[in-house]
């Protein structure tokens, strides 16, 4: 073989090898689009366009009593849609008469309605979270020695590598404990100055905080011999519409807009709490069958959603959750549905929820908040409100009415509801059943009801007793 033939053969061999290598590689897919960088107004308009909605009714004005659209605080006008959906009637009209029918048929119907129309669907597969303990320190909280762990939950972002989600979590455990302990976990604000500031709520009432000398909620939890945890929800998902193409929602959508039944921030925050519970199940210092979730205001909404959707949580303290939380959607008092369908708060909910502030009305909703509370059954839930002098916007009576209407489901499952439909005087706790309610005399705050909730939770956190998450008898058990 001469030199020219050798060179030609080498070129052909190289080309053949290159072709074989190319065939062995998977075909390159289309380039992934960059995450959108929309404003909340742009994202909101996109959802309106998807839904074919041209206009929305305005929400209530909670700040200016002279406004033509000022919030209603007249009880005679508060219930324009008095007929609530029956949680114990199937969509085919048949009655739910046994726990089996509830678990196998009616509960899935209610969950589907909430998924599609209210809070949105969590993707069937979500990214894995890997927890890293970034620091461990021995501290003193009040007079109690505590081991404080700071953790970061790194969310796998291989779906969209230019979106990073890292969940903050703090766990404080009594230092002298040598056994797994219950945990009370709070959805917590993160303020630049630390703590939760005072100020005014949307109804113009002062946020009443505990005196500086009073024990913090963490100190009250530690005094019970339990552990506390703090989870800032905005490390999971931003609290604004502009963030919907970022955070865990944006990551799962590869930085693109939501579809009308995609999850909103409340479900995303609840998802973050569930991932924290995943970690607790691996920590020998934690009794993961006795984890309580607490939240106030918008985070009270998220706490109720968390307990409703994740049956591993044992109990919840739901503080001043209002519209989108424990308050009845069909009730015209303080904040209303239309406040949650505008560009300021729509991101909490599924896009489909916007319809009920536009072409549809509250009475068209297939479910209402009493059924969200019913999804928590048979586990205990504590519904909290402040006085109308400071917390009127959240509608303490509307939350009471929802709690009372959830009672029949608890009773079907062998538990006790509120035991009354009569709105109690302020500072009167209804605490005998698994559904509890108390309206304190403070404003828009969770502080005054912390000791009451902890007394309520102590009934279920007795060492050696079954956990509320495990109290279902065989006939009351949900499907595996």
C-alpha cells in the first residue's frame, strides 16, 4: 500500500469511527429556554390569558373605611352563599356512612377539587432534597441548654440548572435529652432586623406581640421537654407572583409559566414542610410521629394545607389564617376571594382559583374551607383567631364556622368536633375535641394562644401513647 492509499484509508477509518461515535450518542434535544424573568403583573396576565378572563372583580379595601369597596364587617351581610358543600355526600348524591367510604371515595373527591380549583397540583415526581447539617452548637435558650442544628436542604436542580433551591431549617433540641422528642415546627418570617416586627395589618389593627419578658414560643416548647424547628417558607418558594418561574415551582416547570392547575405557593410551602419531615424521620433526636406544624396569617394558611395533605404530621396550630385558609370562601367579611385572585396574592393559589373572582362567584366553588379542615381528620387541629379589634380581616367567626362544619367528618371517624355551632365569647376555648378553636383578645398575632395550643398538643404528645398520626383503628385507617 502506497503512502497516498495509507492516508486515504486513515481518513476513512477516522470518519467511520466519528460516525460510530455520533450514532452511539443520544440525539441532542432542543436547547432549554432560560427561566422567564416576568413581573407579577406579567405572570398574572398570562394566567388570565390562559383562562380567557378579560376582567376581575376588585378585592376589598382593608385600609380606608371611607372607600366604596371597604371590607364588610356587618354580620347581616356576611353570608351571601349560606349553603355549604356537604363533606359527607358523594358527587353521585349518595351519603357517606362509613369510614371506608370516606377514605376510598369521598376524601379523594374532595382532594381532587382542591387540587384542580384551589391550591393546585404538586407534580407527580418532585426533585430529591439532600439535607446538609451546616452547623451544630450548644446554646442556652432561656435557662434551657439546647443543641441547635442549622441545615440546608439542597434540591436537585438537574431539571433546570440555573434555578437553585436551598431550604433553610433550624432544629433546637434539649441538650440533656437522650430519647426521640416531639417537634413543633413553625413556618417563620425572615426579617432583616430579626424576629417579627409590629405594625398594622390590612384591617388597620395593631399586631400585638408578647411582652419582651414573656417566654418565646421556642422557650415554651422547650419547657415542655420538646424540640422546636423553624422553616422559612420563602427559601422554598418566593412569596410573590414574580417568583413563580423560580423556586420549587419554577424548577419543576423549568423556569416557564404555570398551567391553570399547577400548584401555588401554599402547596409549595407545604411541600417544603414535608421535606423537613423527611429529614426528621432520619434524626434519632426526633420522634417523627409527633411533629406539629404552626403558622400565622399567610403561613397559617400553609400550616392548614400541610396538615390536610401530609398525614404524617400529627397536629397543627393554624393562626389567623383567614381567606385561603380556615375562613369560609363563601363568607363576605374582611378579606374575600377577590383579594386572592388579584396580582398581589394569586400566587398562593392555583391559577384556576382566579376564575372565582371573575366570571364565576364564590358559590360556584366545588368545595369550601370546612372540607380542608375535614381532610385533617382524624388528627387534631387548633384554629386560632384574634379579636375583631386588630384581626377582623382574618374573620374569626368565619374560621369558627368552618371548624364547626368539619365536625361530622371527625365524628364519622370516631373523634370529636367542636361540639357546638354557637360562636363562643372571646377568650373561651373549645378544646375538648380533636377540632379546637379559641379567639384571643390580642390583635393579629399568634402569641396569646401559644400556651393554649401547647396544652392542647400535650394531650397527644404523652410519652408512650400512640401518636395522633397512628390513632386510626383498622376500620378507620386510610388506604395504604
